[in-house]
C-alpha cells in the first residue's frame, strides 16, 4: 500500500507526463503544419525537412530529458524524507544519555 506522500508523488508524476506529452504533441503538430505550408509555398522539400527533423528531435529529446530528470529528483526526495523520518525516530529511541556512545559505535570516534 502506498503512503500518502508516495501517492501524491505518483499522481504528480503521472500528471506531469500527461500534460508534457500533450505539449510536445501540440508543438510537433505546429511545426509540421508550418512545414507543410512552407513546402506548399516554395516546393523545396529536402532543405525544409532537415530543419523540421532538427526541431522535432530537439523537442522530443528535451521532453524526455526533463521528464527523466524530474522523475529521478522525485524519487530522491521521497527517499530523503523516509531517511530523515527514520533518523528522527532512532534519535528519539536512543535518547540523550546514550547518544554519544551510539554515535561513536556507528560513525567511529571523532578525530580532533
């Protein structure tokens, strides 16, 4: 079962992918319409196609790059939140009397 923060992150990720995909499709359609109009007006296909291929490739590459980066960032932030919660719980369990001994055992003695 997913925790509330994991569920919210999953929903945000799904929404980001959906709307990002729609923006990319709209951009590609706009570029292709402009390409069609330019080919119709000038009759030169090859030179115009090279420009369109570059633009469409850039749009798609940027979309997937941003999505992958955001997805990784969300996973790291969720893991950080879980780790921080565990640290707080362990610190509360150890207490102030035993803290120096536990820190020395886990992290080793401090070097001066």
